[in-house]
C-alpha cells in the first residue's frame, strides 16, 4: 500500500468514528475573542487566574524579548542559561519548598524527562489509570515495568507495591485534567515512604491544591512536576526536588538536553506571574476563582468541571449549541477519555467576570444542563 493511500484510509476511519478534529482560529486577548470570526467567551482555557493577560506578566515578556531576543537559540547546555532562567528556577524551588528546580520548554517535556531519567528496565512505575498523556508516554519511554492502578484506589496500589521488588516510582496527577477530581496525596505519600518508592506528583492543574508537605511524611522521596502554561499563563514546565535529582536531569534528561531552551520571554512572564501568585493579589485571585467554582458547582475541588454526556455525537451537538450562543466549552471525546464518557469540559478562571459566568449558567440551563 502506498503512503498516500494509507493516510487517506486512516483519515476516513477517524471521520467514520466521529472523532475528526481540526484547528480553529481563536483571535483573543484573555478569555474572550473571536472563534472563526464569531464572538465567544472561552470556558476552555487553563489560564486559571487570568494571568496570561495580566499587564505585569505581558510587560515582563516584552522587556525580556527586548533584552535577550525572541528565543534561547539553542540547548541551554550549549548556548548557556539566560539570567531569567536561573531566576525563575530559584523562585520555583523556593515556592515549592525544594532545594532546586529545572525548567523545560513544556510540561510534557518535563514529565518525559523525569520518568525517562529516573526510570529504567530495573524500575517499576506505578501510575494512576487517569494520569495525563505526558505521564503515560514518559512511562513508555522510561523502559520501566509499568503497572497501572485503578483511579485513586489506594488499597489496589498498596497491593501492587507489596508485590514490587527493587526500585519503584509512584506517579500521579494531583488534579486530574478531564474529571477535575484530586489525588489522595497524603495517603500516596505514606504508601510511597513505607515501601521506599519515589513519589512523583504532577501539579499542573493544582491552582487550589491539593498540597503536600513532605515534612509531614518522614522518609518520603519526592519530586514535583508542574507547568508554566496554566496557572502562570506562560509556556513551559518545571521539575523541583533535591539538588542531586536536578543535577541528574541536567545530565540525563533527553527532553532537556536535546532541545532549545525555554524562550526568555516565556521565562520572564512565568517569573512575573509566579510572583503575583505568591502575593496578596494572588490570594485574592484564588479566592475569586473559588467563588466562581462554587457558583457553577458548589464544593467542587478544582476549576475543571466535567459534564458527562456519554455519546460522542451528543457531546459535539451540545458543544455546537453552546458555541452558537457565544460560549466555548469543548467536547472531549475518545481517545482523550474512555468510550462512553464523552463530555463537556468547563474550565473556569478568576478572569471570568460575573456577567460571563451568568451567561454560562443561563446557557447551560437553557439546554437542560444546569
């Protein structure tokens, strides 16, 4: 079979499954703009505190580009590290209570780097079944034995740990990106410490927690992974942990060594955003986000609110009806989620105004989804 024939057949299969996807033009600053020319309010963004459009964050990016140019120009080990990279890493380490931190061009690359470096054929990785694709791919690339435990099932995880010999890693998202539920971090930490496992937690969506203080769990080995592209409104990923772990990543992580470094503008924007997060303004933004979540779904632990609809076609139809009323809420379908669990994924932000949230809830009510 010729390549073009194979590609055409694969595309036809995607269309037949009802899983066709394509990029759409979203011309926006912040959470509102024009999608394919029509005005919309976005409830699809992971910009949980609205910092991507914050004037201090934007200004920091502009100033960094003016000082250092638009790109890092090569791997940091080749061309050198700009001062803004080092400043950002020091701020992240202090923020997460870790000895050192290292930034990557994306959060995806950070997970690949951690698991690819710390894993290996003599390691067993135990991974929650609903972990992000970057964790799944990191497990695959690590060449480790990977055992998947049922979602948030600590009894099952403990049974797997009892069967595991040699070095092991327990890896989990703290907030799961498609359901918006949270991991039982303290129990995970106690299990990892008891069995001598390294605990790797991905805090990408943990704008409101849950939080883990390793001081509360004696003997715990912990590595934190996070992102600059969600709560911080920039681009990139980070890893924080003990100094020797970071040194090993610098020398072994292929997704760090063999790629161009994070751009100075992205690093400076993330640093400015992180300083806002750590300030009184950041606390006010988190309180604002908490109040918005409680308006839409009281008590929900994160700004990710799924509306499970089941059928893929139905989810697409409802998303289209919302869009026709100026509300962008994406339909999430397989393979991102399991068959039969297609959903709308509402992502809330402190940047949403009361009028925006009113429009969302009124539109959902009009479709019988309130």
